[in-house]
């Protein structure tokens, strides 16, 4: 009798195992067919693509990945393909188009795929980085690569001036104080001296990004301001708010009052010269892109630090690109599987060899959280804020355009910050209203 029960138990277990296998096969259909992939990249930037595609196809012999690289006019071609229903199954998007493609209904909501049988655990990603692929709380993109804003500082110049290097607790007041001591005129006077001559500067304290709105946004957020209303509906009340104007005044003073950062004309006069690498500036506000190049420069001793805190704390933003799944794709199962592979799986490791990865384990495997030149950058990812591009498809056409145009008049023509931002917000709102009216179908 005992042997009979054992035999029955073995048969039962076998039946359950077969049923589970059948269910799994039903939940994950056989992947096959062609997956078209759109990218704007070229040259060496195609190496991770080629490597990832080769590895994926080896593991999925019934799937063909067709890379369609369009280095010139990528956005124009993609828009035409979306209009004709012929866009690639998976395509790259820059941060400026995140809201745009969603508003056109061109990209698939990925949340059901992420939580589905062929999904993944979102906790494998840096959460604030992953949020850059969300619009109105739903995930439409997975991150390809990104760069926060970083301050590079020349440790030799700091030591020579007797200035302490920045720490994670540094403030905007600390940045200004250091920049003043590190700005030197032709007679050796720093910017704190009554004898300082701003017309003969030979070394500036810091090089700032002029009117590049993305790089200025951390300063605005750190002081409690914003560029656009939280619902993306208007600019007035945000771009010209007291908090935003105060932040921009601090920024403008670096140029116009304290003379610690080179003007646009100064930078252009050194055209072709990396002013940080050459020792013309002691600090440099930029993304992560120059980091590996600086590491290769013999004799350049430097460190990196996150942007300083303001009255509202620490803040940063990203320059970002991601992958989308075309909403009209005819092969969504295979397209999703490949997208997941290059954004979260072994394919993501290929892209991590060239740019910053959103996958925590890959970043840790590279030692980014331990390296003295990158650990502060990784730690600062918890301070990321959303960019206006996530809130409206018309940030580039309206907000960025008029902000840059009017803030230039502050730095070059002495226009008051409040007046410039009042004008910029009004112009941007008019532009936004026109864009939204044109996009609304006639009843």
C-alpha cells in the first residue's frame, strides 16, 4: 500500500510539473520575427548596439533585430514614421521628447509589461532615474543612459589658494566664497581684494553653463523655485516666481557682480580650449561627459562633487535618453523582450561601458558608488527632480526658448531678472496656448 501511495505521489508531481510548464509556455509565447530598432547614434556609439544585438540573437535564434541608425534628422524621420504608422518597434527618445511622444499616443504604457510574466523587479533600477521615463505617473520609457550635473574642482588650485575643497554639505554661499578666492587678476589679486581688477582676470573661480536651462534647473529647484506649474499648464507663477527669480539672481551675480565666472565672450575667446583642463578655471559646472577624458590627462588633479545646496536643500536633474515601445508595433512581445534586455539585462551592460547605467547592480559592479570621482555623483541621484520636458511636450518650443532668450538679456544687457522672467513667462504662456490650441481637434 505504501508503494502505491508513493507511485501516485510521483505521478501527481509529474502532472503538476507538466501543467506548470504548459502554463509558463502559454504565458510566455515563442518569440520570433523581426524587431526594428531606431537610434540616432553613429560611429563608436553603435558598438554597444551591435554587441547587444549579437548576444540577443544568439539566445533567440528566431528573432531578428534590425537596427535603423539615423544620425541626421532622427526626430524628423521618426515623426514622419509615426504619422504613417511605420515607426520602429523600439526606438530611442531624448528627454526633450518624453512628453511629446506620449501626447501623440506613440508609445506603449510599459507598466503592464513590467509587472507581467515577462517583466522585472523595478527595484533593480535607481528609482529617481527610472522616474524620468514616467509621464503622469505611468512608465513609458526605460532609461538608456543619463548624466546629472556635476561640479569638477582642481585640487591643486584649491590648495594653492588655501581654500578647502567642497564637501557633500557645501552650500551656494560656500561655492561663491571659494570662487572669489580662486578668481585671480593679472596682478595676483583675488576677487575678495579691493584691488581686484575684473578686466584683467587670468583665472576664474568657476565656469558656469551660461543660459543652458537644464544646467541651471538644479539651482532653481535648490531654492524652492520651478520653471513650470506642476501640472504643466502654465509658466507664469513658476518661471517668474519669487523663488525662481531669487535663484536666478544668485546665478547672474556670479557673472555681473562678483565676476567669478567667465562671460560668454570670455569663453568664446578661448574657443577650442578646455578651460578647466587648462587651469583657466578652478571649478567647472557640467555633466559627467568630460570625466573620463580628465582622468586621462597627466598632471590634472581634480575631484567631483554634486551641486551645492540652496535655501530648499539639494537638487539635481538629468540629461537623459531612453527606450520606448511603439504603440502600434505588430510584434510587441519580442520588441518588449529586447527592450527589457538592453535596458535591464545583459544588454544594458554593453551600454554601461560607454555611459552611465540605470541598473544599480551594474553601477556597483563598476565601482561607481565607491570610486572617489563618482561616488558623490551616485549619492546625489537621490536628489533628482523632474524636468519641465516631462510635464509638457512644448517645453523646448516655448519654455526653454523664451527663458534662454530673456535670461540672455540679463547677462548681456543688464536687464533686471524679475523683468526678464516676467516677460519670458508671458511669452512662454502665449506660445503654450497657441501650441495647445493647434493640437486640439476641432469639434
